[in-house]
C-alpha cells in the first residue's frame, strides 16, 4: 500500500456533505467500501446542512488561537 487513503476518504466525506447535506463519519467510509453501500447510508441519514468556513476580512494582524 502507498497510503493516503484516509486523506482521500476525508475529501470524499467533505464532498458528500457539501453535495448531499449528509455528514458521514470517516469510519463509515471504511466500513461501507462500495458505492451502493455509501448511497444506502446517504439515503438512510438525516440532513445535516453544509456550512463552509467564511474568509476572514483583511487585517494588519490576526488573533492567534490557544493552540498556536
């Protein structure tokens, strides 16, 4: 294996959320590896509206988070 599967799965989860308004846990992608199973999961899930992160306005300085 070359790796990178979790990164691809994370991108898939984000795209599904954006396109279908369904939030699928990452572990579910690995448990349901076929398109048919993922489609079934999407149909059986309740809607979870996708909200993108808004761009910060232009500022000279930006506050740091506690992690930074």
